[in-house]
C-alpha cells in the first residue's frame, strides 16, 4: 500500500509540473517555469525516498531536494511580487 501511495504522490507532482510547463509555454511567465522545476524536484524527492528506502528523511540528502523545491517556490513568489512594483 505504501508503494502505491508513494507512486500516486509522485505522479501527482509530475502532473502539476506538466500543468505549470503548459501555462509557462502559453504565457512566458517565469513564475510558471520555476513552479514546474520545483514540482519536478518534489517528484524526484518522493521517488528517491521510496527507491532508496530512506528511513529518516531529515538525515538524508533527499531532504535537500524538498527544501530546494520550497525555496524555489518562495523565491518565485517574491520575484513575481517585486517585478510588479
């Protein structure tokens, strides 16, 4: 059951990344591209955590991918808001 859920979450992240790539191509907004990259990192994080059977994620290098993804999302939002002014 855990394998199924890990796969479902990974596919969900990939679908979200696909939507952001689609909107980036239509609008050319950098925000969508950065969100797509962040969701790809989250999908990679989820897949690697399952494949490598990571027991304690905060003590693993895999955790860095998740942290980087959230940092990218935060920076994209700040960039978008600063660009407006």
